[in-house]
C-alpha cells in the first residue's frame, strides 16, 4: 500500500491513496496559524506543485464530495502569486532609491557654511530664504555687528500698528524712543525692554509731550498739552522713526541717526544724530538736526555708509507725501509731489554736513505715492547698491526694490523687478531694509506686515544676500 497526502483547498482534505483496492478518505485537518502561514507562502506553492505532479503520476481518485481544483488552476494561481511578489519586491527597491535621493537632497540643504547659519524657516508657502526674527512690532530695522554680537535698532513699537484692538496693547507700548534687540548668531534674537532704550533722551529740536495714538493720522495740528501718558493708547509726540548707525572711523565711537517730529512743525519729521561709546548706547543727542526741510514735508529714514575712501555719507528721504494732496499715503491725488532720496556728505565726525545734499533717486509712476527707506552698500566689485521701498507701508503695494551704479553719486539704474513684494513666500508689504557686511556674507534685515492679537504689526525678518554684478539674489545655503 502506498499513501500520498495531497494538500487540498480551504478545508484541508487529506486524500489517502491505497494501491489495492483504491480507497479515498477525506479527513478534515484543523487549520492553525502555522498552516495558514504555510498556505500563503512561496513554500506552499512549491509543495502544492510537487504534490500535483505526484498525484498526476498515481492517478486522480474519485472524490465527488470534495472536487479537486484543476491542476492548471492551482499551478496558475501559485505562479501568479510568485509573479506578484516579484513586482512588489521591484516596487520596494524603487521606493528605497527615491527615499535615498530625497535624503541626499535634504542633507545638502542642511549643510551650512557657518555655525551661525540655519535652514530657512518653514513658511506657509514652503521654505523661504529668510527667518522670522522677531514676532513683535519692530519696524524699520537697522543692523550692525560689533565684537561678535549683532545689534538691531527699530522705530518705536507704537508706530504704524494697523487695526489695533482697543483692549490690547503691545508690551512697553510706546515707552522706548528706539527699540533694541541683540543676537549672537543672526538667527535667534532677544528683544530688550524700554529700560535699555539706546536713545533715552532726544535733541532739543524734537517735539515733547504725548498724543493719543488715534491722532497719529490726524490732518490737523496735534495737541501737545499733555505732559504724561494717561493711558496705554498714548505715545510720545516725538514719534521716533527709522534709526540707523555707524562706527565712526576716526575714534571708534558710534553715531546713531534718527528721525523725529520737529517741535517747530507738528506734523513733520526732521533728521538728527546722537553719539555713544557703545553700540547699544546710551546715546547723547546733538541739539540740532542736520536735515529739517519742513517746507517740503520733512525728512525721514537716514542711513549711513562709509565709502571705500573713508568718506562718510548719509542717505535720507524728503517726506513729500506728508504734504501731498490726499489719497493713499497722502500722495495719490494729483498733482503728486516728489519724495526724492538724497545723499549728504559728512565730515569725519559723521555729524557735520559738508556741502548740500543731492538727489540720487526720484519717485516714478511705478512707485505709487513714494520712495523711501534707502540703504546704500558697495560690493566687492565696486558696484553701489541702493535699496529702497516704494508703495505705501499700510498697503500691499509696499515692496523692496534696488538700483545700482558704479559711482556713489549715481546715476542709479533700477532692477527690472522688486527684490521682495507682497505674495513672495506669503509676505505682506515687505520693505524698509538694512544691509550689512558679515565677513564674506551680506546680511539683510527687513520688516513685513503680520496680523497678530495686537493688530497688523511689522515684524523683523533676516536673510543673507548674494551681490553679483548688478544683481541681488537670496543665499539659500
């Protein structure tokens, strides 16, 4: 008697074959997890194929109660199963290759050229070539590096907040003439409170008293009768804007330039200077401004540069739209007034003007109501880059542009497209830039509008630039 055990389908019938007489017995075999695992494995397929061949050689028993699955069906099923496993294996290999490629790309992006650099922040629209440095109202930032520490100075924190809720105010609201922040790596910044105001006192030419924030955009002369703030909604009438500074080559002291409301003209700013031994101050102000064209609307946004030959210049804006005929930022109702950017030469003390200022940039129709916030640097190739903003700081039209020249006095040729504008990486109204050299790198700070519980503030962002020929691009590394 010979016995052959043939694996059957789901109920696992054991077929016992006897040589004489032929007796077929169907014995159900109880399935367990091992048998199920074997049944769904390549070993099962191979065993089934061998068993099928053996059964074919001995002859097929009559099993009317439990019909056998045809040999061709069983063989086809196993072969199909094995073939599908091959395709799955090939797909897994392809996925592993793709994962390796993606990891290599990410590793490249994570590579930094210096210890003080990091991967750009994950912005709502994807990776952006800048960092969100300060999540507070820090308008018109100006940056300077000294002895390994970065310093950032800004307009007072009560200026230009849009849609501010009546029941919410910023920390130390309006208490500091100039805001100060510091960083050791240009990425992580610490905001200092009003007790560390770099400019605690202002020049004698600056307006005194306080005004309600709702009066800041008034069209009538402001009331300076108040001498102390009675509520969180009142700010100093001086309304200091857009400070910037340099280290004086002659003695190593620091000169801070700022614009503030003139006592002689309640709605016009003038530009003055202050001197200190340390970059963080405290600064001692000069008694008189060096630019105060109130008949033209005033002067704002001073920014210094020490040229390659040691000559000191300061650029600033004539605030013509302050005397405009109305509309957006006061200057979209004809006839529109000019808002030129001027360049003023200084003596080596960096506070005494030499000669008269001259215009290096005019507003054009593409700029909307104004141009402002100039910042001037010279590249290693001897090209002067004049960064500036146009549009209206309260509107999405505000942007960051630049123009270039081979001479500091111009003429300056504008780039074909703004460096930053609303919509770029989900930014809103970016502008008011400061650019400084950091060894072989060009560092930049700018502000952009961000909605917060305190209203629409202007946060500070930082980035690294590449100046190549007459072109500015962002350094993504």
